[in-house]
C-alpha cells in the first residue's frame, strides 16, 4: 500500500502522525478561492511538483512508488482512489 496524505508520506509516517494526532486539515494555501477565511482542506503542500504534470498524476506516482517498496514483483493492477 502506498499513502501520500496531508499528515504523512508512506504507511509508517502516516500511522505515526495519526497516533500523535497531527492535524491534517488546515486553511487552503495552494491556490486562491476568494473564500474568507480560506477553506479548511487536507492539502499536500510540502512536496515539489513539476509544472507540466498534473498534481494528481504526481501524487498517484508517488503513492505507487511507496507501494512498490514492499513488493518484489510488479503488481497485477494498480487501484487509485480517495
């Protein structure tokens, strides 16, 4: 399993953050919405992204790489969801 979340990257980091009650919901800072105050969201903002690749693709690739760290073989399928 691969996890990229507002509270951690990877299973161990995410579980550790959950056990420590690290908050994952914060005011939106990634892009302006006009909402005052900013909307509360679970934003992944501490990672660098390539401008010409959609964020969703980059996050999916990162999660897939995390999942493959624990495997000796290529998967039969990759399931992406929220």
